[in-house]
C-alpha cells in the first residue's frame, strides 16, 4: 500500500483489549453495531479497523469514547456461537489513525490513515533490539508463565517494530499502557519504553519471589490460610502501607485508656494488649487475648442508674403487678427504706420461697422497676459445675466468664437487681460445688472483690441488689441459707385467686388473644367454678393456662361466626373445657374407720394426705406401703409403740400386738413421701382401726409424735392450712407450739376454719374420733 494512504474501513470498538500489528488472536463480538460491521467486512475485502474504547464500562460508545489510533486487521475466520455471539480470528497488519467518520448511524465506518513504519536497522536500533531481547529473556526466566518456544519465536523476528509489538502483546500490562505503546510511532522510542517496562516487571517479579521466600520460612506447609495472611502482610510491608492490626491495637489502646476500669485492671488490659500486638494474628492465642480484652472493655465498671427511693412509688408498683402477698411486700419496703437511710446495700440477701406460680420472679422484676434499676435474671436450676458461677480459666479451649459476670455485662450497670432463680435446684459433682462459689457472690463482706476465673481481676458486686428464689428452702445448703433472709410465699387463697384472675390474668389473656373486652365477659362465680373445678395449685399458673384455653375457644367461636360475644358462666366453662378435673371438696364424704386426713408440705405447696390403716388376724406384724421415706416409717413405728403403751386407756386388747397384723398405706404410691409431721395422723388412724371408732371427715391434722404422746411443732403451717381450706376441711388439729404461726394465715381462711391446738395425742383423739367406744368390738 502507498504510504499515508487513507482508506474507508468499518470500525470495531474493543472493550478491555487491543490488537497489535503482526499479532493473531480470537475476539468475541456480541453488540449489534459490531455484528453489522462484521457483516459489512465479510461482504467486502475482510478489512476491519480494531480500536480500543477508552472506558471498558461504556456499552454504546460514541466517536469521543474511542481512541484515535488502532490496528487495521484482516478477519481470517468468523463463527457464530450458540449464545448468539460471533467469534472471529483477526490478524493485525498496520497501525492506523482515524481522520474522520464517514458513517455513525448503525455501525461505525471511518476514514483511516494507514501508518507505514520504517523498519531500517541502524546501530542504535540493533542495540535496542538486543537489549529488549535480553530483558525479555530475563523476564521469562523469572515469570515462568511464558514458554521457551515463545522466546525462540521472538528471537527470529528481524523487524524492530514487529519485535516490539509481539513482546508488548505477551506482557501483562494494563490497557492504557498497551495503548501508549501502540501510539508510540517512533520505533526507537517504542523499544526504549518497552525496555523500561520489562525492567520494572523484573523488579516486581523479583519482589514477589522475595515475599514468597519470606513467607515460606514462617509458615507450615499444610496451613494455606496462614500462608495467604503472611503474604498479605509482607506485601503491605513492602508497599509501606500501615497494617490493619496496628489500627486495631491503636483503637483498643484508646478505649482502654478512656475506660473507667480501676488502675490495676487497666494495667492488666494494657499488658495483655502488648502481648496481643506481638503474637501473630493467625495464632490461636491471639483470639483468646482479643476476646479477654473485649470482655474487660464491655463490663460496666462505674456506670450506674440513679435509684428511685420513693417508697410510695415502690408500693404502688408492686401493688399494680401483684395482688396480696402483703407481708412479703412489707418486708421489701422495709428493706428499701433501710437502703434509703444508709445509702448502702449491705444487708441480708432476700430469698423468696414458695411453690411455682405464686409470683416470685415477677415480684423481683417489680422491685427492679420500682427502683428504676436494670433487671437481670439467671436460672440456677440444674447447675452442677462451679465454672458456671466463677467461669473457666483462660487456659481452657472455649473458656468464658461465669454467669455472674455475663449477667453484669448484660445489665450494663454496676447496680442492677440480679435475680438468682431456682437456687434450691443446684447440685454438685466432680466439677465442683456451685453453691460454695455463690457464697462469695452473696456475702456482702466479700462480694466487693468477687473473682471470676476468666476475668481474674477483682470485680465489685457490692452495689448489686441480689434476690434469690426457691421452691423448697430445705434443699438450700446451710452456709448459703445463712447468708439469706427467707420470705415465704405460701400460695393464694380462693379469694386472692379470684382477684388475680379478674384484675390481671383475664385482661392479659384477652389482649394476648386479640379479643375485645365486649367479646369476652366472665362472671365472678364462673371464675370461682374454674378455680375450684379445673385447678388445684398453690399459685396461679394452671389458672392462667385455663383462662388462655377459654380465650382460644372463644376466639374460634367468634371467628367462625357462631358467636359475636361470649359471657362465661359455669355451664359455659364446662361446655368449653369438658367435665371438671377436680371434685369441689377433697375431704371424705362420710366418717371412715381407719382413715385419717393429714396435711403435708411439698415444694409445690401444701396438700392433703390420706392415711389408711387396716387390721387382720396375724402375729403383730407391721406393714408400711406407699413409697414412704425413712423419717415417715419411723413416725409410724413411734405411733404404734405409743398405742401399745396406752392400750388399756384406749380400750384396746392388751395382746393385740401378738394377734393382729397392722397395714399402714398412704395412697399415691408413685409419689415419694417423707417427713415427721404425719405422726399424729398415723396414730389417729391406728387407734381408729383398732377401736372401730371412725375419724371425723371434716378434720385434718398435722404434727410430730413422740413415744410419750407429745405433739411437736412442724413447718409449713400456712401452706398446709391453705391446702386444707381448698380441700373443704373445716377443723384442723395443729401442735400448740405452732400457735404463733396462725398470724401468717390469711384472715379470710382463718374465719372459715376451726383450729384445735393440741400438746398431747389424747387431745388429738378427743377431737378427731367420733362415736362411742364400742366395748363389744374390743380386740
């Protein structure tokens, strides 16, 4: 072709690549305009002008988006792919410069000046070519990504311009750098540029090898992740970038120095931070130290809420959330009053003891609300590992602080109300005694320097208000019990349950089930029927479940259109819930011989206990059944020994112990039973069976018996009395020494019961046995 010839050629913009003269490569073409240009090319002389666009992201480039200099190429092959695009094989021939565009509608067509190169070789050009080949050979040796065959091919090239273009094509350069070489028309200048690029690439490759060797020395062959991290660090170091870990350490140091930690704790934190800085980030210990520093930073050290010590406000808050429990509320208010005067919480830890469902946990929450303190609750039920309280030492895998420190972190203040729930259900095994660990927590003389195994530094718990709950105080270890003041919540009377249901449970469940007040109405007598016939408990948890069940059934009636509103009566409740679960009165319907009603205490409240005695001809053998504990068996033996010693006075044959077998049974044999308070009940049942005199059906009794017939005091009188009231008993025989405990029983219950205070079994038999002594039936 003549020099500087201008030719009109279809133009194909390239994204992300460009073509050098003397280079053959495949291109995928998919844009509509580009496909039209190809169709034009294949119909003509197969010449096309390949030129790079300036921005790869430009989808529809215009004349201003395309470089001026490109490569005039010949399309050798064109193949349509299944996805609709075309793959062409193009060979670059000459550089070209766009002079003007002859067509921009549809595909581009440009007037291109063909740039011919002077391939004359003088001494300087020869020297530049040799230098370029030497540099390229060194680059191949370092890179190992270009084959030796490529080097051999390049060495056979004699034209300096073509040599530069082929080498540039094989280098991993950015498009802008490749375009710059394409636009360098002076061959000598192009070779000089290429020598500089090859020299720079060799330095980069040498640095990569240096980094790889440095990393290889400090890593294990199997730790691929470790290798990548070390390589990243080495690269950042060579580039002079500030390491990410240094930023993190600087941030942690600022947080530690600006925190409210005690000075000694702050020194420990800074010391651990210095260790963290020296340890490789991929080390397992690095994570342990980082986690420890986080815990120190997240714990509250001086932040506390301001107490609301308005006693009237506290009383209103507790009354709003709970009905009844007057003595417990009064004790809490006394406790708060002392704190108001002393400005200190150094006092006994309150322990709320009572059956499930009586409101122990919610009462503690009300105390927190009345004081305007944060509330934290942890359950100790089933805890048997000391580490659950004190935490694990950091030497163990997966170590973490104990529940106390975790609770303080959750509270976010140093003076929350901290509830330790179910403290009576802890146990111990080979992993330690968690109850012993709690001694330091609950002892006001020690808890200002509480030590957690994980934190290791002393933590001040003296401003925390601890409240504990338990179902049964007898299972709380003695030393722990000694540090607490027991507040007994025995249970609710029917009247109290009625008020709780009307004022709290029913409104709560109506709202929870999406009902409106006018859609769900209930009368007081219906609630009493629900309490008596479908629940039998000390608390109100089963009652709330029964109310929830009624709400669900009423909701179904309303949604299906059967009812627009429901007013619950006793008949309606029976229709919705089925037949009553319990008889209204548990007491016997008539006087029975050999059957006495005792009163027992369980962790779930008081209950009635029927003791049955039968006699038969035999040799004086005593049989005990009903899964009785050792103490209860001993009470039965003591009762029988007393009856033997008083046989004449009780009008019983003196030799009955030689001719009569006695069988004592307590029903509900699957339930374990133990305790001394059934002594007088067993003695009464034995006398009734031997004399034939029935036991009055309305009488219940509780008390321990001695061999001399003395009646000793018992515990849990309030709970037992409430159970007797629920069962429909009218008279209760109690030890005379328990007379003072009657003050704890609600007045509404005391009015409906007759209390017989007995100090000897003779008094018990006098009030418990009915009918005349039958001489003819004397054994």
